[in-house]
């Protein structure tokens, strides 16, 4: 193999390795940042958060309402996730596709929906 080919291949391997390393660190820093926010929230004790989102699934048999929610300030970035509800009645209050405003109560990360209402649009 010609020397220049070896040099090019080594450079490429180095570039891929360093680039991958940056990506990995980027993800770690992002994850740690998220964990820090959650840890601070947990240390603060029981809390109440308000958020808005769209209902993706209502699964009373497993006790979960799946919601795509906007950022919950001081707690979570926007995401789609399942929430427990404090009362079985809450599962009957909403349907898939509803835009909703809801409250989460409890000590993070053990939060449950305490109120949920459809947003009129
Ligand atoms: Cu979330």
C-alpha cells in the first residue's frame, strides 16, 4: 500500500473516531443535564406542574395516558411519554387526539396527572 493511502486512511480513522467521540460526549452531557434537572426537581419535594399536550393513547387497563407534551419548565423537555392518573375518572375525560392542559402532582419522578381538561380549539 502506498504511503499516501496509509496516511489518508489513518486521517479518516482519526476523523471518524474523534467525531464519534464528540457525538458520544454531546449525548452524555445532554443526558447529565437532564438528570441534573430531574434530581433538582426531586430534591425540592412534592410539586405541581402544569403542561399542555396532545393525547396519543388512553390505556386505563394499564393505568397510562400517553401524551405528547410541550416543555415542562424546570422539569422536562418536550417529548411523548406515558403518565399515570390519580383517578380512574381522568381516563374517561379525554380521547386520542385531544389537545389538553393537565396538572402533574407528586414528587419527581413519581408524578401523576391530577387534573386534565380538553383545550377548546
Ligand atoms: Cu415527559
